[in-house]
C-alpha cells in the first residue's frame, strides 16, 4: 500500500530544467526564481539542486534571510525590495540585493546614508506591467538619485518585467523590450528582463547586441519546475521535465445507483449505475477545489475522471473503465504521465497556483541529486 497524500520531487529534473534554460539563453546569467517556497517545492532543497545557477531571486526580505541563514552564498535578489528601514538593514546585514521600484525606497536610502555596508540594487522600470517600477522620465530621475546614494553599490543594475510574454501574438512584449533597451542604453549596470515565457518565446530579447542588451540576466521561475508558461502546451514541448508529482491512494470503492448524486451539493448525478472510487486527496492538500468533473486522474497509472465536488480530504472518481481496482491502489493527481498544466486547465487556473498550493500535511519524497534513488521524507517548508 502507498502512503497517504505525498509529493515526489525529482531534483534531477530541476537540474535538467536549469540546463534547458542555459540552452535557451546561452549568453545570459541565470537568476533562478525560488520565491514562494520555490513555487511550493521547498526553497532550500531547490536552491541546493540549483547550485549551477548564477544567483537566486525571492519575492520578500524574509525569504532572502532564510536562504542566507541556510548557508547559501550566491547573489540573492529580493524582487520586492524593502518597505521600511528595518527591512533595509536586514538586506544590508544579509547581503541581499534589492529591487528599487518606488520613491519611498529612495527616500529611505537617503535617510540611512550612514548605515553600514553597501546595498546592491536593481532599479526597476515599469514598461507596461503597471505593477512595480518607475516610468519614463521618473526612471531616469530615480537613477540619478541612486547615483548620489552613499549606501548604494555601483553600478546600478536595471530590471523590468513582462506583462504578456506568454502571448506570442501580442506585440506589447516587443514594445516593453524597446522601451527598456532605450532607457538603459547609456547605463553601465547589468540588465534583466526575461521570465520563463520571455526566455522561451522571445529569443530576440536574449541575443542582444551591445545596443540591445536587455537581458544580461534571465529570471526563470516556472520552467525550472518543468512547466510550460504557454497555454495549451506542456513543459515536455520545450524539453522540460516535471519536478513535482502529487500522489495518493484509493480508500474506498463503491457502486451507486442511477439517479443518485455524488458529493456536496449533488453537482454530479449518475446517469447509469456507477462504480466510484474515493481518493484520499482534497483541497486541504492543495488539490484545487475548483477542479471540475471530467478532470483526469490516474488510478494504477490508468486515466479515470473526477466526478462531483472536491472535498477537503477526498475526491471521487468514476471507475467504470477500471472496475477491478481496490482500496489502497495508487493514484496520481498530476506529475508522472499527467501534466499539471492539464489539471490546471480543468481547474480554470494556471499551473503556478497548483504547485504553490501544496499544503503542510502532504508528505515529501525527494528523489535524485547524485545518490540515485535515495528518498527522504520531509516537509515542504
Ligand atoms: C516570479 C517572477 C519571475 C519568474 O517568472 P516565471 O513566469 O515563473 O518564469 C521573474 N521575474 C519577476 C519579477 C517575478 O516576480
């Protein structure tokens, strides 16, 4: 019998995916994005597997601090920078680089001119995402102000973020690239623009001439975890391998008469007599509660379909194609043979959400990293 809900994390796949990033972006440095607990995979274990990355990016100061405290020596960039003096002092203490995106941060830097250390910075331009960053003339003014900040390490690095790079037909991406390149062309710092969709989908960003050097550093997230940033595709289409697979087991098999409904609110009604299976997985584990009837589930490696609502601890599946299965038989919710991208479509969401959503009670089995099939059980945190 297999254990209750668990994820298997293939750390060799993380390494493989990093090598794919290098293949797509051979002339760039790689800032591996491991925010949000490495998209739910466990920040420290993923950082260990990514020892060949040139640096890491996290969203928040506390994530960067934890990475340093775990002993990682690489460059670490905090994508949201700091919002108060305390956070700035933490960045300095732990030698974390900050994204500077708002005038309040510059005011704090000016006030704290006497603080100890030097802060490496990435000045962020807002090229159309309209989330973080300075636009147009404000970007250049911010650059000049940072030049005058004692605390700021030179040169000032430059960063922007795509809003729509997963849509290859949207020329907004090209406009973002041009705006950024034009703004940074006279500045000596390193530049960074491309996320996973940019790396795979916009090769003209990567192979920049000296005039068009928008991505000295690329910032892959999703593709490191083996997923496609493009709708309708899977990671395999781009040479990527899934890192996470989510598993559980059947805990009951039963026959339900025609006309009966299954689960909360009776959203599924059996048209004929139905053999159904109950699987020990639910939204309490991170199996998305909006996954719809008809979503594929593997029982003993064979496809069956979800029926009825997802409960906290259980789902129900239609076993008519697999009448012989038994309680205890293994179930795969995504991963091996069942791309998480496909499950995301059935849940009206994106693979990012599913990967990030795995909860504490799900056991983790690590696989890979040189020691063959050595497996350890740990938590995702
Ligand atoms: C999350 C993030 C990334 C990585 O994006 P993916 O789509 O996962 O590759 C890159 N840059 C910034 C600023 C981000 O917030």
